[in-house]
C-alpha cells in the first residue's frame, strides 16, 4: 500500500478504514465501582481516600521479628489529631490479629474495638466513649503472619537461614502494622525491632548504637525518621552479609554519607561492585538536584524474590541480581544496575522527599524516576549505551498505548482496588518518555531548573502533577507547556503525525495511531515537536489538527529529532525511501524511532516488509546495538505471531544469514568466561545479538554445538567454560539436545543453588520447553525448594512457546481461582494477561474474554486482561486482512 501514502489519502484512509473492530475499554476503570459502603447508620466506610477528620502526626513501632517463625507481633502507637469529636476512627489494617486497641487522651485510656470491614484492609475502630477533638494517641497490640511473596512483611529461607523484608508499595504497610496507609500522610516513624540474638536489623533511620539484650531478644533501636508516608517504611531482619562504606564529602554535602550493601550470606563476596556504583550514582544525583542526599544514611538491600526494586527512604530494596555482580558481569546486567539504582536513588528526592498527595499522581514519581534512572545511569557509564534502553522502553510502551482498552498516564483513583493499575508500562515507559520529550524540548538547563523549583517548594511534603507542570512552565517562561503536558498525561493513545514535505515546507496532520482494522478515536494533542533537517534542529508546539512549518536546509526532514518525541510518524513512499537510504548515518535514537514508526506502519496495513528488510541492511552495521538490532526484532515479532508460513520462515532465516554471517566472522565467537572482558560493551552486546540471530539458521550449527558443549562443561563444574553472557542461549541449546533428562537435571541443579543469576536463568530455560510432558511436569512440580514466584515463571515460559501455549492456557484456567486467592494473587493477576496475550486470532480473543474476564474483574489484572484480549484480536485481524500479503513479502526477502 506504499502508493497510498500521500498526506491527503492517508487522512482519508483513516476516515474510511473499515471498523472491523472498535475495541471497547472494558477495563476495571470503566466499570462502576462504589466509592463507599454503608456500615453504620449515617456513616460510610471509605474504600479509597480517607478523610481529613483524623490526621496522623507520628508513629512509634515496636515489633518482635523472628524470620524463622510463622508470625511476627508488635506494639504500635500513632499520634493523631482529630478535627472533631467522634466515636470511631477509620484507618487501615489487613489480616492483623489485634488483641488490644485503646485511645489515650488527656490521661485516660478509652477501649477500642477493631473490625476489618473490607478485604483491602479498611478498618473501623469504634470506642466505648467519644474521642474529643485535638491530639489523641492510638495504641495497638497485634500479631500477623509473614507473607511468602514480596508484599507486606515477608520471609524466605536461603541456604538454611531465614530472612525477612518489607515491601509496602502500594498499600501493603497495612499488612504489617495499623496505619493511615495513603501517601499524602507524611510523619516521622520511630522504629524498634526485637530479633533473635545475632541477626542484623535494618530500617530507614540510623541505628542508635549496638543492640541491647532484653528478655532474650536483641533490641535494635533506630533514630526517628524524617517525615515519610507509610509505603516508604522499611524493616529488614536476618543474618545479612554487609559491606560498609561512605560517599565522600562534596561541595553540597560537607560530611560523608554512610552507605551499606546488605545481602544474604552466599552473596558476601559480590558486593563491591554495588558499593562502588552506588557511591558514584549518589554523587551524580546530588549534582543534578543541586542538594545533598536527603536522608542520613543509605542501605542498599537485596532479596531473592522481589520482582524489581523499591525506593524505601534510606533503605532501598532490590532483587538480588540487580546489585550482586562484579565487573565481569554481562553488559545487560551492568546496564540494569545503572538504570535501576539511578531510578531508586532518584526517588529519594523525587518521591521520598516530595511525595504524591494521592495515588492518581504516582505516575509522576515513577515516570520521572524512570527518566532520571536512564539519564544518571548513562552519566555513570556512558560506554554501556543506556540511553538506547530508555528509548526502547518508550517505544515498547507505545505498543500498549496504541490499544483502545487502556488508560491515560494520570487517571482518577477512587478506590483501593484501582491503585495497582497505575503501576504498568504506561506509567513507566510512556510517562518516562513524555518526561524525556519535555526535557529535550525545553533543554537540559531549563528542565533541571524546573525540577529543582518543584522540590524546593514541596520539601518533606506532598505535591500534585499540577504543581510539577507549573514549576516547569515557570522555569521555561512558557505557560503553554502546562496544557501540552496535560494533553499527553490525561488522555490515552499514541499520536500519529502524517507528514508531507515539499521543499522547505512540511505539512503535518495529527491523528491517533491504531493498527489495521481498528478505527481511531478522535484525539488531539499539544505536541512538543522537534524536527531535524541536516544540521538544523527546530522545536515548536503543534496545537492544531493540521499545521505547516518551514524547515530550511537540504535533504529529508526527520520527524522526531533524537527520537525523544512520544509519537509515531507516517510518510509518503518517497520520504520513507529517503530516510531508509540514509538510516546508517542517523543517530541511534532516530534510527530506533524510524524502525518503530515503520513497524507501526506495517501493522496498520501501510508499510511493507521489503521496506523493513532494506532498513535492516542499512542499520546492520550501525554503531548503536539498539539501532542495529531493531529491524530484526520487528521482523521476528511478525514471525513469532504466527503470520509467516514455513517457507516464509525459511526465507527469513536465509535473510538473517545474509545479514549476519560476515558480522559473525568479524566479531568472532568463543563462549568461555572472560574472553571478551576487555572489549567495549557495545561490541560485546552486538556479538550477543549476532549470535542470537544466527543460532536458528543453517549456518548456526557450529554455534549450537559450541554452546551445548560449553553448557555441559559449565554444569559439570567448569565455570570457566561458559561466560554468564551466554548462559541463556547455552541452556536453551543444551536442553533442546538433552531433552527430558537434561531438563529434569537442570531444574534439580537450579533448586539446589542460590546463585542470583544461575538459579532464575536455569528455571526460565527449563520452562521454555516444547515438550508437553515436561510442561505438565513443571506446572505441577511440588518441591519445597521451589518458590511461589518461580512457579509463576514456569507458566510464563510455557505460554511463550507455541507448542505448549494451549496446555498452559488450560492449566491456568483450571487453577486461576486458587492462584488468585494465594498470597501473591495480586502479582499473578497482573502477570497472567501478559501470557494470555501471546495468542493471535479473533476466536482466541473471544475465548479469553469468556474464560477470564469475570475471574479477573476487580483485580489488578483486569485492565491488563482487556489489553491482552484486544492485542490478540488485533493480531488476528491483521492476519486475516494482511496475512497473505505479509507472508508473500517474507517469501521475497533478500
């Protein structure tokens, strides 16, 4: 359909495109949800935001924590201020056994009666007498069960030793202590932890001297914190291995900042990398924000089962492999360290020092931290190519945002059940890309000045998105920026800029992007637009449906300078051809943007496989590995979606051979550990991409043999035989050749290991089996060494393979009720739709809706399920409408 690409016909095409589907956004957000439940005559129970009648002023927590026990217990005191006299208080607590609750006021103790009235942990505490207005202290004695998954206070056994950690975001502090569990309530916390002797205890504040022994417990007392919301409180206990150090004084901080890396015992020898990186990243963040680290000390703590990381004030928590490594770690693992540590430590200012007033503004926390993590990670190690990851993250988010079932970045959150829906790729990927777009449009200095003004105005308090927008607009001297940012964060969708260039004149029409067969809703953005023509870069605000701009210079205009804009573009056939012909000279970010927009054009029924193949030839030797690999990933996705016949897949393999064979000769391949330790990270990463592309081709036979032999030697104890960078690929080949015996043996070896890289990698490799018998065995494996989170990984891997996908589906359907009711049910509900979304047909979309929509209604996964259903339907529509054409084009690949 390349001949249809003139601007006029493009606009017409969108208007008359057959509405084969207009997916309905049947997410949890669209369903009516009651805001309150009547529990007493004249009174209602708040199922979302608490009122301001009772405001916490300070907490004192004194907990007995033995990680090896089934339960923990505590005494909690909360100083509150009542706006008026009342006989009850609404607060939060989930699954707590409260043996005593009293209100202490004016020398009196008034007995209270604790009743949890809602599954999300809303509690009504009624009293035997009316509480007067003014200061009151609420006191509680209680106990609760440890969780097995990373929510609330959870514990895990690692190499016959027990540890416990806390993970409270979003609303899981209420599972550890009675509280007013919402972000706008910021108070000091004074924490005491009583543990078995010999264990370490970590919290937000510095320890006040060594622990004393009282009644057989080691009593760890911590200094009162600066004002914090409940979700940032941290309490960790266990026989941690710790590496202590400091961040040296600098011009902003005249004293050293104490830093400690804390992990489970088997990781003791691999903490120095995290210490060195943390010290450098803290310094870079202090320079960016123009002020010292906001808290008196910093612990960086790891756990084997957290899905990612958490920005607890002064006591961040990470999954083991994010921190536990050395300088020989694979490039991708080192990149993750820089990005995630930059993200979590960036939160110490933007999120901890200044906190959102309510969950509808949590996007601002996470979107900014997503952006600053990439920026600071890149400043820490520019050789790792981290900024390419940032753009990839944003382009991936566009795949989700292009669906009709979804939500804006900033959404109203009226009830507790909707809070977790804010933590998805729209918040992180889209929001982060929007922040990056505005930063690039404004320029580094003005954007940073706006950030600093925002933090200075709301230090130790709470703020809203409007406060941030105003600070940026004030720094920029351009009030239009407020409405521009609102247009991106308060409405759903990806802008599509249909562009026509005639000499120096560029005419652009904005529409909303959708895939083939889906009619686009009417949308209009105020777009911070940056165009480039040769060395000329021009940034402006596009606030009309169609606008014309003048771009002087020579050659084609690039519609997204730097790739930082959160939009896609559609061009005339001639314009596409011009950009493709010079793609090898584009900066990496622009090359990624070009691939993303062309791939989107193909899925909309306009672009062609031949254009993407030509782009692949142009980018194959690009110095940025992200750009060099992007066309191959775009074509591979169409193959993985099942749109390409056996013969078409064969031609794709031959195309890959033509692209990558000479590169493999140039780069070389040796799977042994450390062989490429001293070469540039970009070269190491490119080699991994080359080998991955060649493994499935006819010329990949020698590679497969080398990797299989290296894996055998590695698993037999020769760690020098296989570099960790090749572990994924080597295990896949090893299991393919070794069949059932190899898979069972690898699972056994993984379960006996606590290595933070090998164990999860090996279990994920086992789940990628194409054997239905092995898939059934993994799904029903009952082994005490296997953690609940790892069982979910099995399901993900099994449904990623077409040969076992339906088996995984049937198992998920048979077990969904049990899994939703489990301790990690919220995580399962959010992850299951991602696995279901790998099908590709209209029929499967209908079946998934029928089988799972009712079951996931009201869970954190409801919106994700609606997206998955639409994704499956859209894939099927594309295959029905364009499948023969796409396959035919694969058959002609050159």
